[in-house]
C-alpha cells in the first residue's frame, strides 16, 4: 500500500541494528504526520522498528510481508527524536 506523499526507505540486505538506525535517520528529516515506508529483509525489523516507534512517539500503521520482505508503514509523530 503506497500512500500519497509517503517517503521510501530501502533497508533490504541490512542486518540488526541497521534497519532501525536507518529508520531513525530518515524520520528525523521528516515532519509530523508524514509517512515513511520501510522495506527490510531482516526478520527482526518486524519487532525492532515497532518498539523503536512506540518509544519515540511514532505510529506503525501497517506491517506486511511480501515474499521475503517486511514492509512497515510509519506515521511520524509529533515529537521527532
């Protein structure tokens, strides 16, 4: 599900903790309410990225798997850390 005005982050072929670090680096460049779609091949991203989002005030809107990829859609929260 590609949302209009969403930003894409390709974190494929990166292992923990790099998908979370790249997600954090991308989100600090965005504004509250914007959407980041992260594509990862690291199974740990399904757990690690939502935990990071919850701690930092961002909303995971969707997590889906497509073949060997995990696609996580995040709405940037009001507090960007």
